C-alpha cells in the first residue's frame, strides 16, 4: 500500500489566466491571491494483479481581504483500477477524472464534469527486455461534451466556452521495446 498527503501554500502575484469568454480568446491578469490546499493519494496492491488507486486535491484561493478568487476548481478527484498479469503479458486499466464546478465573481459558473478512459494491452516476445505490445484504448468513454459557462439560473451561456473535451476516441497501436545491453 502507498499513501501520501501534502499541504501547500502559494502566494501568487501577477498571475495570468486564459480568458475564454471573448473572441478571440486572450490572456488576462489575475489579482494577487493566496492559494492553499491538500493533495492526497492512496494505492493498494491487491491479489491477482489488481491495483486500485485514488488521488484527491482540494484547493482554496483568497485575495488579501479574504474574498474567494473564483474561476478555478476547488476539487479534483482521480480514480484508477489497473490489472496486470506479467505471466500472460496482459494489462488493462480504467481511469476517471472528476473536476468540481467553478464559480465566477459574476455569479455564473462552469459545471463540474468527469472523463473516463480505458486501455488494454498484450505484450509479445519478451526476450531479455525486448519485445512489443499491442494496445487498444478508448478516451472519453461516455462522450462527455465541451463545458460552457452557465448563468445563475443554470442555463448555458451561448458561445461562452470553458473546457474543450475531445470526443470519444478509439486508438490502437504497437509499442516496440529494444534492450541494447549485452
């Protein structure tokens, strides 16, 4: 089992962010703020090659008067389940990412979202570390759509794009490994 936790504190001056609310998209300055939070992670090696893991991050941002600085998520959660069978050269995993909603100073918000990915691979001809693997992968399994800012009433604000999420994608490929040591 592996577990970790850390606390962080950052004092940000002259921060820059990407403003997606105007066309063409541009950079804007952020006011000074303090950012602090906690990162945690846990993974466990279970029998039969299963390794579930979870990571969580909580972050707050406040200006020098103690007001929350909006526009960035407070919560992020990552889940993964890996299965590995070295004997048969098989490996599979499924990974999920959740990002919480984002509140802006004008009472609008970006809704939270989740994206899931999966991969399966088979390794062939493992001789002295050399060989190749064939894999299949699906990104954005549930075909989550792009995220748009929403008004205080919850309705999308037309054209106010916030997060681009690639559509469901299928990939297949091969990876070659060569061990040149004698």
